[in-house]
C-alpha cells in the first residue's frame, strides 16, 4: 500500500472514519467535530456549539459516523443518535441519549431489495450499537413532497387566477 494523501483533520485522535461516494471522507474526532472531506479539503463540518446552542462545549462528542451518499449518520459518547443531509449537514433526525452510554458504531440499512423491505416506506434506516449492549433501529420518515404534475397544476392555476384578478382590477388589461 502507498500513502496518497496526508493532512491534519482533527486536533487529537480520530474516533471514526467513513468513506463515501464521490471520494468523500467523513471523520469524527476527539476535538468534538465531525468533518466531510474531499481529498484534503474541508467540504463542511459539524461542531456541537453550532448545532445545539446552550449545550456546554465539552458535554458531547461525536463517536461514530457513516456517509450513505445522501445522509450522514452520527452517534455520540452520550448515546445520542442523529441523521443529517450529507451535502448541507441539515439535521433531519435526533434522539438525545437513545442509548444509555457511548454509541460505538452506526450503519445504514443497505439499499438492497431486503433493505427496502425493512425501510417500509421510510426514507432511511440507521442501526446504532452502544456499550449498553443494545442495537437500535432509527427510521427517518419520508419527507413530504408534491408530485411534479400537482406542482405544475398549482402553478398553472395561480397564473390563471392572477390574470383573472388583474382583468377584474384593471378592465381592458387583456
């Protein structure tokens, strides 16, 4: 094996590392940060002060991470579990102290035929394992979205309504 890249990702030890699609790497460090990297360039990062205001700086630490391509799953030393959108790090799911103690690993249910059966209409499923000898399944409900045909129909209706209102307000508009 040959080393292809070396850079300082965190101050102190790295708790977990996950390889994602598009050559992205996610790291969780003892410096209370979780980072998404493209080569040696920081794409984006999470820090407890930014995501949970009012929580003391050293109260939590990211312990485990995984990049499914769409979502980022995180476990903490306090037993909390979170799911973020991978590209923007917007938090979609958070359970404070889902486990009684340190989350040692997290893994997304694969997008195989069997995995889709386990999802049962949910957008994602994350398994978390902790020192408390429990494995938990965290389901991310599907976000509501309008079908494209309905959105186009609503836009057309809005345009027609606007034209009719303008015709009523300003006779001879058309």
